């Protein structure tokens, strides 16, 4: 079977696939933006260092879409 993306292969429910794809896309944008930020990134994003480590480690299961959207706004990423 050929899948359009990894989430299609891993998750049965279409709604869950859309959610995971959106979270994954935001996580990538945030990580790219973090590489350009100077100073205390955790403070700027309103989180502690452990939470920032989860974010940059790509632990998508630890972040909901709403939280990632909020983090993206604090990082200066325009709304998609």
C-alpha cells in the first residue's frame, strides 16, 4: 500500500491524521524559527527548559495543536 504521508500509515482515523500532520508541520516551523532566535529561547516561548527540550526533540505526543499554535505565535511565526 502507498501512503500520502507517514501519519496515514500510522493512524487509522482521518481526523487524527490531520491533527498529527498539522502538529508535525508546526513543530518543524517552530524548530526552524528557534534556530534563528537569540537569547533565552525557553523564556521567550513561555516554557521551562525541560519543555523546550521536549519540543526540540520532536516529542509531538507531548504537545497539542492549540499549544503548538500558541508557541508558534510566541516564536513570531505567522498563522498558517
